[in-house]
């Protein structure tokens, strides 16, 4: 009986995966896979070692999650990738060059707690900020930029809120506005730190839809998350951290009981999609 149920579940799961790849194949950009190469990255805050010798690859066309317990160094790894904290060892390369020398290719949405929600900006202002690099300060935004921003706001379902100050929105709406700003940047690499904290179900659905669209368009999509619930099945690849790299690779390779035990020190109940 156990076998029957296992295979039934497995085939259900494969059907779901099949649907995603069928959708992806309609829109897929045929560009070759690109990757961020993270080699021997270590980070210290003063004397405290936050990350030691992290080695992994983040591939385009895949939704990649950075997982691990509180204080594991997830945000630190994302910041190290983007040059927002100095590395004490190692390098981060994209297409054989330092990623920090090509940050115009990156869109980054930090953790909610790092954003000043009292800043007097409307939804439209925030999303247009995503166009500044393409336009330059002091130059007026082109019709193209306005259209790109408008489309991005529409994609996240915020068209009716263009003139609303961001401080007056719900947590989920705020997260969607920042997602729209990232989309407006038309980047190759998208980095999100804990985008699912403090949001509603509708927002979670929109965010995952957009992530899958970006991956299908052969973008690099890197997301810090800590929720080991059912939503983990959205991720293709995982980087499991606890101050050092515990495991990396496809979700199926990484999500073993042993790896999770190592990362969470045995304090974890997780959603298993294999059994
Ligand atoms: P996570 O995102 O996985 O919760 P962080 O990357 O934020 O973890 O933090 C990793 C460790 O580094 C924690 O022990 C945290 O207290 C420490 N840390 C993070 N940022 C700083 C900082 N700016 N100064 C000093 N220590 C920090
Ligand atoms: Mg964090």
C-alpha cells in the first residue's frame, strides 16, 4: 500500500512539474544558461564570522532559494553577492567578471525591515525609481520608461493605487510595489530577501507567478526564504546555509532529512514533497 501511495503522489507531483515546464516552454528565451559563480566566499562582521567558505552556483532559468535558520547568514550571502557587505575571502563572478562591476544588471529588494516606509513616495514614484539607471538622474523619463513602469504596476495588480503613498498600503501591497520596481529595472538578475514575510495569500500567489515568469524568461531569480512549508515546492534549486554551506543543487537533492537536520540542528518539521 505504501508503494502505491508513494507512486501516486510522485506522479501527481510530476504532473505539476510538467505543467510548469509546458508553460515555460511557451515563453522561454533561448539564450544559453548564465550563472553567478560564488567561490570561497567568507564574511566577517568585525570579529564575528558570519559566513565561511561558501561555494555554489546560481543558474538562470531556475528559481533558486536561499534557506536556513535565523542568523544562518542568508541575508549576508545575498548582500555579499551584491557587494553590499565586503567579503573577507572569495569572489562572486557573473559571465567571468566580478558581479559588483555589473550591478546595472541586478534588481534587489531588501528585507521589509530595511525599507523606510515613511519615505514620502507614491507607488508611481517607487516604480519609476526602477528606471533611474536606464534614464539617469535629472533627465526626464522617456515614454518607454513610463510604459515599462505602467506595465510593471499592472502586472502586480496595483494600477488603481498609482498615486497612493507607499506608507498607506498593506504589507502585501508594499511588497508588490517593490516587485514592480524590480520588474521595471528590466534586469538579468533578480534578488529578493524574505519577500513572503508579512503578506497576504493573494500577494504570495502574484509573487510566485512573477518569479516563474522571470525564470521562464531565462533570468536569474534568487530568493531568501526561511519557510519550509509547502511553498518550498515552487523552488527549483536550493542553497541551504547555516553559517557555511550545508547543501546546494536541485530541490530534490538538497531536501534530505540529513541536510535539514544539519542546517536546523534537528529543530525542524518540514513539508516533504517526495513521500
Ligand atoms: P539571516 O538572514 O540568515 O537571518 P544574517 O545574514 O542577517 O542572517 O545574519 C548572520 C549573522 O551575522 C547573525 O549572527 C547576525 O547577528 C550577524 N549580523 C548581520 N548583520 C550584521 C551587522 N551589520 N553587524 C554585525 N553583525 C551582523
Ligand atoms: Mg535575513
